[in-house]
């Protein structure tokens, strides 16, 4: 008998090509590959004639397994499975088994296939629906009957007479092999791209073997682990006598058929336990043994009194009844698991031993330090904590319980030989109890990254951070810090996982040199060419030490400046929640009316009186110069920006090549756009700081403060005014688009369509006209406002009048918004030209997003454009690999030390983003007993309650919840369904978003934005 393994297809790509792997060499446990599993079965069944068809990285297979016969499909990129089989025609002369290389089966399945009486038999899986919930969203090879003939197709429209999923396993008898060979030749002669499905569909005498979920694909490592696990009860029972670093509660397990009203099951339960309270849990056959974990789908009844027969029976009935949810068929072997109820719990939660989305090697612990053992999984927890720990960490875990938990988890991984599992736990004092162990449920085709790539990247990151601690010639400060939100806030503007083009445009236009130039001309420290943002595995991190340097007055003594920068960084360490508000709550960036409080803080830190006086003096001088506009004036900055339109039109209408046009536009954008904008933005911040300091001192009321800023007429209010005119037909759609059509939700994102391109998606022209356009501050309130400011200016002996300050704040705020609005017109045209550039070489928007702006600008200086398409495609592929790595690496929002790379805590009430999708859709708030249409909507739910599972029977677009954690029921369900979600936003974010008609949920960049 011959065994042919088809292994020519594409594999797993590394950032470093030398580490690329064919799928069959992917390690599934203890250095054992997928191919090892297949070869071991062949050895057990005495199948010795093994043949492997390779293509992608075939030499790596040959080097690892030199004793087998190989065939090379040199056209593996262009052909398919049938052409690979065609390569083996010379040895097809005996009964043969054919299998895909990226699947594993049990020995029994292979034996069953061989022992059929049919000339040709194939293996299929009738449990395709339970293996992958949401399978309709992915294409798979379907086995179905047509006119009593077995057929296989990838057509997603086939629903009738569907038997299940084809597993890639085929048996051909010796009597049929000649006909089989002839048909292969005939099909390949006509179509080299044919699949093996077309060959099978030719034959009518095929027997189908149903393997009922007993197989796994390497498209999901979790799939392999589901293949090996038993039920919840069986898994816990097998671990009970093997674990030493944790405890597994005693259990009593029975089948559905064992229970009835007259049975003595309840009596047996009461005799088995000596506790006061019980937990009656589900342990269904399909709960933890397929790629859908069915997490939270079935009932668990807590605190059942052991001496109350009625209550025990009711609990058992509820669990049994829950097995028939969603029209599921009750299986007689479904189990019920009874355990003691844990009292006096001090910490409980869930551990994922691999990242839910990417399978990358991180422990994610979602936990609650209350007594509620289900607060994490139910989604009702309001104060959940999340701890992320890189698996190969070499840093001490300071939290005693978490340290103990990680050690116990590592032990379970070692016992099970599996490393992608989901563990529920609870602590009673210092005793650790394992409540559940199951394979992680995740969708097929999740992001696959080689752990070696992640290891290398983390090593390099640590080296960079360590080297950054050295004294920098252009910067003061002895400490380092990096963050995604301070100062220019890249997380808000381009997201935490921006594509290459977005990141490079932002750096080119703002953070490489404009940032530093702007601060210098305003009177801050000159840091020359120090870059404001660095890339950590493709993620934009602000160099906070550099940022704090640019907040130091240029005439302040260097020694004092160095201590001041260190003080700012230490203050941020103590108040990490303020990392997106450093200008207001952490650093001193200008003089304000509340500086006395800051003086007291400086004194507590250790600054001497003369040093504090020098600091105050320098900031006062700096602020006086800025508000009096001695060096830079708002009027002149707006004049510069006004030149953009004329220059832009000249460039667009010129005969320059597209790369030259982009170069001219981007350089103009820096000189006449982002530099003036940076100056005006700093003006605006200083104005805001002054007014906010009055609020902090209770000199202004919140109403006065709000009304003042409402009275400022920014471009945002102009947009609202014009929108109302559009609705009332007083402004044409053409004129509206002429003014605002360049806007796009992702300002730097080429894949984000402009208002002009996607008008209906963004602008609702059927809306009502009942909105107030503008609110003005009344005269009496304005007079009171002026009097209060006048008193403060006098007491602080500042060199400007109240009128000058108020005028400055109003003009700076309006100018900042206008400047941004105007310079983004250039940016939008640049993105549009890049799209045109891509069309010339048949490169899509999606692929262009992976190019660095410099990859395009270099063609403005190259006369010959030979091989340009090939060069660009290569760059795109390289950057796509890097982007996958970016998605797989977990990093904290703030980094102060290289050890922060190993482990960190997520801030509480930060949304947990599920999937890597980005979409815009209308929203709908679900309320009890209210019928509403939720199709094509993003659903808002306060609690991620399993009772809302019905929403998945509708065509919903996404999900946002107020409460819930990374391991809650809804988080897992959304991961299984590949449904974009933001779980556990907290009151502030949730209540803000619910006011919009539509939202943009960008899971890759961890962004939620309301769209009016």
C-alpha cells in the first residue's frame, strides 16, 4: 500500500525568509510536527511506501525526513492539489491513501478507510456545524449528494443534501488505480489549476466514511488541541491525580440518561460530598471538544444546598435542558458534573495560555479579586483586572497569587503536552483550585506567527530599550519612558497597529522633525533631530523623554532641566492613567494660574527654592512671549496655511509624474501645513491650560468653562452649520463635498474612504432638523468670566491683559482646528495620488497600505522605472509579514524598562477588542422586551450576558458591551464567530458612543469612534 502526502501548498511565513515553514512541519506538541503524527500512524499500520509531494520549502521537509520518496511540484504557486497528485503518476500502481499534509487523524480513522469494500472511499465530517460555529462565514470543502452521487465543492451556496466537510483523506483500491490515473491526466491536460475535488466528482462509486469530528487541521492550533481533549469532567478527572501545584475539586459525574425523577442520583450525590453547598455544571460532548468551546452556552448552577433534594433536582434539570438550546439534539452521553461550591474565594478568573486572536505565546489572565467565581466568564464583573505575561519571560512576577498561578498553568501544559488552553481558577486564601481546563476556542485561519519570530523581536525590543537608557547627547534626563498616547498621541491619530503607509506618513509629516522644529521656534528646548516617535514591532511609541525635553524652556539651566525631566517621568510612573493627559496632569508646559500647586509638588520632590523660582521665571517668560505672539503670530501661521490651496492646485494641474507630485505636496504640507499646525496646536493647548487652571482653582464654574468653549466657533461648528443647510436644501451636495469631501475617519489611512467617496455611509441626509446649531455665552456671564480672569492676571503679574488672553485662547483654538482641516486636504490628495500610482501597476489600496511613503518618493528621483511593480510587490509582502508580527506581539501602553515587555497589566475598563476587523455601521441599543431590527447593526449591550446568544442568529455587524472582560462569554463567542467587538468599555466610553447614529469600530488599532 502507498501513502501519498500532498504538501506542496503555501506554508507559514517568517519575517526572516530562512525561517519559513511548510505547514506539515509546524510543531503541535513537544517538538512533534503534524507530519510526525501521520508517519507514526503509517508505521503502526505497517504502511512503508510513503511518498511526499512538496513545493514550498520542500528542502526543509527532505532534510528532516530523508528516508522517504519525494516529488517536486515546481509550479506550486500557480497550480493546485491535483497537479501535485499528477506528479506521482509514475508510482500509482497499487492501493493508495492520499491525504492533505496539514491534517491529523487517529489510527482508527485510517484503518476504517482502508477496510471499506468500496473501490474509492473518502472521509468527511458530519459534525462540521459543531466544529466551527460561524462556519458560514468561511469557505470549506463540502461533501453533498446530487442525484444520489457524492460530490464535493467549495461553493458556499450549497445547502441541500449537505453531508459535511471533506477532510482531505482518500482511499483508492488497486482495481481502480488505472482509471484514476487516466482521469488525472485528462483533467490536468485541460486545466493545470484543477483541484482534487474535480477528480473525485468524476466517480460515482464512492463510499463516504463519517469521522464525526475526529480530525484536526493546522489552520488552527486550537483545532488540534480540541482533537485531543475529553469532556470537561473527563479532563478534570484525568488531571486530578497528576497536578502538584494546584488542587482539583472532587467531582460526581453522570450521564443525562442516568437521571430521572425516580433515580437515586441525588442520594448518591448527597452521600458523595460532605460540603454544605454544591455547583451543578454542564459537561456536554460538544462543549469543549470541538473548535467551538460553546463557552457559557450551557448552565452552571451555583450554591445548591446539599440537603435540599428539590433544589438539586431543579439544578440538574436546568443543566440538562440547556443542552437543547438553539434546537440542539440531546445526546444520551451528555454529562452533568457536580462539585463542592467554593466559599471565601479571594481571587478568581480565567487564564488563556495563548493569545485568543493570534495564538501568540502570551498568558492572559483576566481576574477579579471579589468572591464571585463567575464575574469574569459571565461578563458581569465591573472591576476586572487583566495581566499579560510573555511565556518566555525572565522577570519576577511580584504578585504572589499570579506567580503561583503561572507555575501551576505551566505544570498543566507539561502534563497535557498542550499549550493553547483555557483554564478557570479560584483562590481560597493561598490555595489554588483549577475549576476547568479546556482547549481555547478560536476561528480557523487565525493569524499564524512563528514563535521564533516573536522571540527575536522581543529580544531586539529589550536591547533597544536598554540602550536608550544611555546618556543622549541632545536630550536631558536620566530615565526613559515610551508610550502610545502622550503628547502627539499616535494611538488616537493612527491607532496602535497602523499599516506601514499610515505610520510613515505620520512620521514624515510631523514626528521626525516638525515636532522638534515647532517647539524650538516657540522657545522650548532645541532637541535638533531627535525623533518623537519610535517603532516597537510596528507600533508607534512616543519617546516620552524626548517629549518632556520639548516642554522645557530653552533658557532653563541644563542641570535643573535634567532633574525636571526625571521628575515628570517619575510622576507619570506614579500616575499612568494620565498618560493621555501629560500636558495637563504630568508635565509643566507653560505658566498657568494654578502654578502654586505645582510649586508645592516640585518642593516635595526635592527641588530647592532657588531652582523652583528659576523654573517659574523661565515658564513665565516663555508664556508671556507666546501669548503676546512675540516670535510666532496666529495671523502669520494662518497666512502660511492659506498658501496650501494655491500651491496644491498648481501641483495637481502640472505635468509632473505622480511620485513627483506626491513629493511636492508632502513637502509643501510640512512647510505650510503641519509646521504652522504644530505651532497653533501648542498655542491652543496653552490657552486650554490657562482656562482649565481657573476651573481647577474653582474660580470658574464648570458651566462657565463649558459655555466659554462652546462659544468658540471652530471648523467643527462650521461643519454642523453647513450640514443643517444641506438638510434644508440651502446648500447643495456638490458644494458640501467641495468643502468637506476630503475628510475621512482615518486621516492617514489609505483604506479609509473620504466623505466624497462614501457619502451615503457617513452623511445621513434624511436626519431631522431639530438640533441647535450654536450656543453663545450671554453678556452677563461673559462679564463675570472676564472679571474673574482679570483678577488672576493682576495677582500673577503677567504681561498681557485679560482681553489679550481671551482673544488668544479663542483665536488659537479656532486656528488650530482650521489648520488641521486645511493641511489634511493636502494629505487627502496625497493618498488619492498614491491610489492612482497603485492603479498604474495594478496594486490595490489594501496592498498600498503596506508601503512606506519613502518607497514611493524614491521614484521621484529615478528616471528608469524598470521592475517597479516587482520591487513594490516585494516590499508589500515583506511589510505584510511585519504587520502580522505587530498584530501578534502584546505590549503595554507605557514602557519604563525592558522588563515591561515581559509582563504588564491592562488598565481597568479598557475595551477588549475582538478580531482584527475595521467597520462602520449603525448602532442599536438592546433593551429587554423591545422588538427592534438588529440586522446589519452594531449591537450595544450593557452586560455581556449569555442570554443574548440569540443575536448571533441575526446578521449583526459587531458588538459593544459596557461591562465584561477578555475572557467573558461574549468575548469568546465573538472570537468564534469572527465578529468585531469591543467588550467591557466602561460607563464613560459606552455612554459617549451610544449618542451617535453610527460608530467606527477598528479592532486592529483599538479605536472606537462615533460618526454623526
